[in-house]
């Protein structure tokens, strides 16, 4: 079969290059794949969702301040079941002896300091005992020497797990626990199952068995390239790192289907090479147009105040772009490589025709549309009452990780902890103490702790000021020695004026004097008996740890244990109460409250803004693209109405079932559902527009549904199945919500576009026609020479001026505007052939 020579559009030029240079492209993809395997290890994964809060939120400001000025030691709550008090007490002692462990306590009982028989301390009350012993369950509270991500703390935690391996123990901690690692394991399972489902769906919808390796190689390459280039962003969130691969496969499968089906159609009239060139040149604008709606929906997430949105949007948009690149550049070569196999392995179509469904849709159009409008309004109302939550404690997941099981067991037995840190300007311990006293009076506060109310010895608190006489009595050091010590302290601090009236009235905070005493001992200026020196050293270690945790360069940290859930109106209201109390003593702009409760409050505040932003921008971007795609005002509105309706209906289910849903699920799913599911509506609308040119509207919609069904079924089934697996297998609350909602939303969208949308197109056909418009694009002049076949409306020069409908062959040069039809250059003919033909014609006459 002959091949056209030269000429061709820009897309044809690209297609020809891709097809003819396929071996070079194969080589480049192999190199890129090897690089991606290596570079994927360079990607940093952030497990802390609070890092994505806006810089101006209270939580972000407070966390930054604490990271800069203070140390937060790693902790663990360990519940050991089926043990006695004595066994638990002994275990606590063994744990405290592990390197990297600062303390391990059974309640307030420190195994390193067992009570003496002569100790006159009051015994624990039943209420106190209940805090650390519930039947045969004992609670050991562990504090590490380092922060939760320090290697020393991780090593100590591993030793603790080894020690408790023979016990029925549950460890609630963040030390040595990586969400990224857990999610990576889960996603490996999800991806494996999703791959099986994708293969089965493609098998059902394919026309040849050889289509499967073409599709799999194409998208495996795209996924690998995307993972290997995530290091561009430096660090990505654990959410983006985990779900992108699965969503990429599901969102971009349409692109390969479009090219594959076009290639199959072209092979019926062209040879393999030309069929591939034609298919690619046709598919580039078609796929690019389709991807724009998905990218625009994801693009709305870039404007979210909550940083997870932009993070996930950039990774997913890049994934879509790599999917398109693989379809445009790698897949044509694979089609050429598997061309013969595609023919040899053809099989019958497994998907049935749905003419009966189409006729049913047409028949029920005056029932379906009114019912949909009612459901649409109800969905809008219910979706706005969706029970959103902003932390993971109130979200139920089908699967639970080992860590989640431990957290739940400890919380259910001994109660959940809700800790808040109040940051106030450093320096005035009296103000701190008064503030702590006021806060501790509230029923919502179990305890309020700061340096100014931690008891050191004999009823004195760490920040209490003590005279030499009082310090001497407490430490059993001679009064004369203490006076010398106080004088040295005054000289060191350049407080000469305070000792002019007599050293006996000079007072110094207890912790400052203990630290100074220890320093003087180290330097050899003070000598104490062994017992007193040991007490001083022990007190010094506790003071240094306490200061690291509670005292920064500019701020002090007060720790509150709240008797409130981590989120809810009562909790959020009490956060304001804490601020009001703190502002009695400090300027409002210098008080920060930090904790899970504050983080959840900040997330709820940002959600209110991001919710409106995502909804408006995703709709606006998609409408803008559809406006120019269909050149109609009414049609984009009808399509958006269906997809937005599916979103509202989707988020009505949590309201109806009273199921908490993580707030981010709504933001992410709204963008993805609007961007991805609108493609289903576009496919049906485009097919219907094409069919209307040859058939009456009712017949056209039936044929359109029949033609669109394979595409909608393939893409929708893969997306909903992959998302369903994420929702059922993942243990991370944020990801579970995204998976469940995308799965449910995709199924709803599939039903609406296959049932309600055709009815709306029929009923609203007049709206579409009345609001249509035409965009006149300039037609470039086509220049060619030689033997040229002309078919259509042509205006220009052909060795003269021509303005007519021309059907024939021109010998010469053409420079003309083609209003309709085509100009196609034909192979050059031998002039002798023309003379011979003319002679034959003359002789015949």
C-alpha cells in the first residue's frame, strides 16, 4: 500500500518521528528506568501532617518554636497484661536499666528509687492505683534520653520490644514507628491486587490478548518514571508517596485505550506503520484535551492553604504528564513491536452491547431527570452536613496496624491522653505559677505542669526562691558553706547590690542554685560528703532534663493533660479559655497553645477556606476547558451538573450513616472526582454529538451509549476497584477516606453518566443548540507542487487564480486556502504513462 510522501501536520511530523525512531526511544526509556530505580531512593517522605499547616497557624508557629528552643523527649506507654504489681514493677526496673531510657515508672513509683520502710510518703489511693493497674493490666510510662527520631531512642525501643517479647505487651509510642514504611508495605499489597484487577478488566474490554503487555509496559514505565522523579520536590508527604502509583494507573488508563482503539481502526485501511502514525497524530490532541480536565481538577488543589493539597497535586499532575508522555512516545513503538501479535491473538468481544439499556434510558427520561434534580438538592443539603473530623482518632478503618491496635488497647484500658503545651515568655516564674494554679482549677484539666510547680524536695518547687538558711536546711550543707556558695553565685551573676544588705536575705531560685552548686563541685571549689554529692548529681540530671523540655531561650513550656477529646466543639471552646487565662499575664500575641487539639482546630479553620476554594476552582477550570472543547455554554453546565451532583451524593452517605470522615478526603476526592470522572461525561457527549449528524437524537443517544460503554466501564472499574482496595487495606485514616470516597464516587458517576446524563442531553438538547458558538480559526495556506489531487472548496493560485469547488488533479504549483476538504500530494507519475494513456484513449475513440 502506498504511503503519502512529505507534507503533513505538526502532529503527523511528531508521530512519524516517534514511530521511526522507536528503537532510540526504547533505549532512552531503559536508561530512564534504571535511573528511576536508583533515584527513587533519594525521595524524602514526611510522616508529620502538621508540617503542611500554613506558617501563620498557631500550631505551626508553636511547633517551630519548640523545635528551635526546646527538646521533646520520646515517650512510650506500655501496657503489660496478665501480670501482678510486683512483676510489672520489676519490668519497669529492667526497662529503666536499658541504655537510652531516661525513666520507666509504674504510676509515680520509680523503680530506681524504691520506697524505704521509714518513708512517710502517703500510700497511693485506689484512684491513683487505677491509673497504672487495671486488674491484671499494668501501665509503665517510659521516657527516653533522646527525641523520638533519635537513633538512641530507636535502639532503646528495640531493646524494650525484645525484653517484652515473652509478655502480652502493647506499646503505644511514636518512637521507631514509621508511617511511611507501614504504608509502603500496604501499598505493595494493594498494587499487587490492583494489578490483577487491571489485567482482568483489560482482558474483558480488550480486542486482542497482546494488548495487555502493551498497556502494562506503558503504564509500568510511566509509574516508574514518576516515582523516580519525585526527588525533584525534595520531600513529599506520606500520602502522596503511597497512593500516587495506584491513582496514576487508574486515572490515566483512558489515554492508552484511546490510542489503542484508534490504531486498531487505522489498521483496517493502512499498513502498520502508517496506521500507527495516523493513530498517534489523532490521539495527541484528543488525549491532551482529555487530560486537561483531570489536570485542571488536580490543579485546584494547588491553591489549598493546607500544604498536603499542593503536595499531592504536584505529584499527581506529574504522574498524569508522564502517563501521557509514555502513551505518546513509548506505546507507539510497542504497538509496532506487538503488531503481528495483536492480529494473531484477537478474540471475540466480551463486553455485551447495551442497546436495551440505551432504549430504557430514553424511555425513562421524563422520570429520571426530575428525580435526579430532587436527589441533587437533597445531596447538596446532606453533603454540607457531613460529619468531618480533623484527627485520626475518630475515624474507623477496616484494617488496623500493629501500632494502632496497641494504641487502642492502651487508650481503652487506661484512657486516652490529650496533651497540650502552653508557650509563654520566659522569665517570670511567679506568673507561670499563678497561671498553672488557675488552669488546674478547671474540670477539663487533669494536670498542669511547669518548672514553677514541680516539687523538688521538702515541699519546695524548682523555681521557688530560697535563702541560704533554707537551702542549707534542705541539703544538709553547713550554713557557712552555703553562704559562701551564695556569695559566689552573686558575683557570678553580677548581683552585687543584692548582697550589700546581708547575704542572709539574698534569695535564689532553687534550680539555679542546684545547677551552680553542681558546677562548683565539678570545678573542685566545693566538697560534699558522698551521699549529698550523689543527691546533688541526681537532682542536677533531673533539672537539666527538665530545663531542656520546659525552658527555651525565650519561652517557657507549660504542659496540660486535658480531660477532653482531641477534637470537638467543647475542646475547641476550651482552647479559647486557655488563651484567655494566659492573656491575663502575657500579651496575646506571645501566647501559643500547641497540641493535637490545636492542630485539629487549625485544620478545621483551613478546611472552611479550602472547601470553598476547591469546589469553585475545580468547577471553574473544568467549565473553561469544556467551553472551548464543545463550543457551547449549555453543554459544559449540563456535564458539570451531573458530576457535581455525583460529588454531593457521594458525600451524603457519611451523613446518612453517621460515619466520621477525615476532612482531607473531601478536598482531595472533590478535585479528583471532578477532574477524572468528567471524562466519562465527555466521552458520551462527544459520541452523541457525532451520532446526531447521522441519526435522530433518540437513536443517536442509544448508539453513543453503546460506543462509550467500553471506555467508561474500563476506566471506571479500574479506578473504583483500586480506590476500594486502598480504603479496605490501608490503615491510615486519611488514605482510607480518600480510597473509600473515590471508589464510591466513581461508581455513582458511572451510573449517572450512563443513565441520567443521556436523559439530560435529550431533554436539554435545545439548550445546547441555542448556546452553541463557533470559533473561527485562521486557516493556513497549503503550498505544494507536482501532481496533486484536490477535493473541496479551494481558493488560491494554481498557475492563475481559482475560487471554486475543485475535484480533480492539478499538475503544477498550488498556493491556496482550503476552506473545506483536503489537498493531498500524489506519487509522481512517468510522463510517458500519460502519453500512452492519451493515445489509448484516442485509439479507443
